[in-house]
């Protein structure tokens, strides 16, 4: 996953957090999908940190 994609996916997760703090305009399905995208980005970064620690 490219750095751009990682940032974009984290941005989607942040959008859900902002939505929860506000009027909650996102549908449940969209919120779930956005959070999953953010989770994938976090897992990818975690894996890269582990690889760097081993190297």
C-alpha cells in the first residue's frame, strides 16, 4: 500500500470520528467501511514497523 493510500485510508477513519462527534450523517455501512479502511492502513503500518525492527 502506498503512502498516499495509507493517508487516504486513515483520513476515512478520521471522517467517521468527526461524524460521530457531529450530526452523524454517514450511514452505518459507510462508517463501517471507512473504519475498516483505516484499520487496514494501521495494520499495514504496524507490519512495516515490525519489518523495520527485524532489519
